[in-house]
C-alpha cells in the first residue's frame, strides 16, 4: 500500500482542487444561466477531478520508491483525462430531427473540455493560465452571445 505521510503535499493538492473547482464552477455557472444541460455541478466536478488526477500523477514520483529503470510520465494521465472528458462532452451533444434538424450542445461540450483543461493547469501550477483561460471562456460565452444576438446568422 502506498501511503504518503507528507501532509503538506496533500494539503497543497486539496487547495489546487478547490481552486480548480471554483474556476470550473464559474464556467458551469454561465452554462447554468444559459439553461444548458451540463451546468454548475458538472463543470465543478470535472475541473476538480481533472485537477486531482493530474496532481496525484505529478506527485506520484515522490510517493513511489522507484529503481533507475522505471520512469513515470504524468502527462499520460493528462492524455487519459482529455479522452475521458471528450467522451463526457460527447454525451451533451444532440441532433434534433425534423424538417429543420439542428446539432446542439457543442458549446457545452467545449466548456466541459475547457473545465478539465483548467483543472489540469491548476494541478500543474499554471495558476495564471488557469485563471486567464477561465476569464477568456466567460468572455467568449457571454460576449459572443451578445454579438450573436446583434448579428443573427442568415437563414
């Protein structure tokens, strides 16, 4: 059993997860305001889980006593998170049927992916990038919606 008694590292991880959940929650709150299927709770949990997965993987080398022939690559965890979150996001995409069929949920799927990326950034200590991307995502989601209302697409 692998047990790390280094409480300092574990408390840092908890702090990272809290920050990731706050940032993911901000994106989710915007989706909630837009009455979309994946909202505050989903985005909060995705960002927090992505952060925890990455933080644990990044810290694994400190937990494990490895010989010189074993290498740990935490970025493989990041790749797995991208794949898993992509599957989750795909579940929010739908296609309506009928005369005017339309695909929906793409933006929500993209925000779930963004929330996971923010969580990964927090776990890797890229706090300015994580906060900046959250702000940019909110600007895109709210700002572009205003532009879309003012300049509707041609039918």
